[in-house]
C-alpha cells in the first residue's frame, strides 16, 4: 500500500489503478501520460518484463477507451543492458501502439549520456509510424537548441522540460535564470519551426503563459504537461478555460517501484525533495 507522500505523486501500484485515475482526469478534461515506474535495469529480464507490461498497457488503453498515452524510459527497457535490447523492446512497444490505432508513445529523456541514442530512436520510429511517437528534450542542456533544429522537420511531438538531472556546468546551464532563458528561447523556436505540435512540460506559470502567447502568434498546436500531484488545481483550470487553446496532460507514474523512484529523484537533485514538499503544501 502506498504511503501518503507517495500516493500524492503515484497513481497506485497496478495498471487498473492507473487507468481508473485516468478516467477521473478525463471527466475533468485532462488526458493522461502513463509511466510504469522502473529504470536503470542492468539485466535483460526486468527490461523485457516492463516492455511486456507496456504492450499490455497499450492494449488496455485501447480497450478501455480512455484518453491516454504511454511514456517509457530508455534505461527501463534495456539501454543499460545494451543498445540492441533497448531498440528491440522500444520497437515492440511502438509497434503495439501503432497497431492499436489509439495510443501514442513518448520516449523520456534521461541524463546527457543517453541523449544521442534516444534522439536516434525517436527519429527512426517517428518516420516509421508517421509521427506516433514523441521525445523529451531538456532546456538546461547547452546542446538542446541545436537538437531542436534536427527534430523540427520530423513528424511526431517534442516535449520541452527544464531538466531534472544535476548535470555538469560544462554541458548544462546550472543557474535557474539561465535555464529559464534557455527554456524561453527553445520554446520560441519550437512554436516557429515545428508543425506537429509542441509539448510544454512545465509547472511554471510564466512559461505556460509564454507558450500561450507564442501560440497566439504562430498558431502552432500545443499541449501543457504537468506531473501527478503538482499544481493539479492549475491543470483543471487550464483544461476548463475556454480561452486556453491547449490540451492538458498529466504525467502519471504508477507501479510497485515507487520507493526507488523517490529515492533516485532526491539523490539526483536535492531540490527535488523540496519541490515535492512544496507541491504537497500548495495543492
């Protein structure tokens, strides 16, 4: 059973609990991005098992008729075991989603060492599925603006987040003001250059407002994505506001590995713990 702090950020331990959570969100105009907790496996068996679980989840989403997609982490489906394992398992999930005709697949971005292999995988599957996949990019990395130029002409969606990993100053912006500046710059480029839509992965009201202004200027379709348990009132307000021309998604972790999820997030960056506490107090 989930303790109170975990239940604020994790939608249960089973697919059924996660899908029930999505149904509740859908009734309030918010769609779901389902993520089975698990990452950094160094053996193939758990990576294959989680890929199997995602294939089953894709089918369950289609059968249940909920407004939801899935998001997978490369290290969860085999990247730490070998590139070939990651590629095989990602292909199985993407093919199942594409065959269902109902489900979209996001590929999460992890630390900077995985950026190239993740973008390569996205490009391959974006072209193969005519855009039924998306990828996450991180504004704190100094390379991201150039990466976006590579992605601009591909089908599929791109999510921009500020970045949760504590990267070296040699490759990443480490001051908050500089990360915010990069986020604004990257977002402006995306709204100008992307055709298939922009995903604004942020809880920052200033960035969400900036996205709305860019949408009004360029007409590029966009969506706003926030985490379970973080500014949920704002999520529902955005979804119900007739003046906001954006889809609203909630990123929904679920599964039995909730403890390692919190532990890793706090170990990666201690400010994540303070962020979690602020989110509980503020909701």
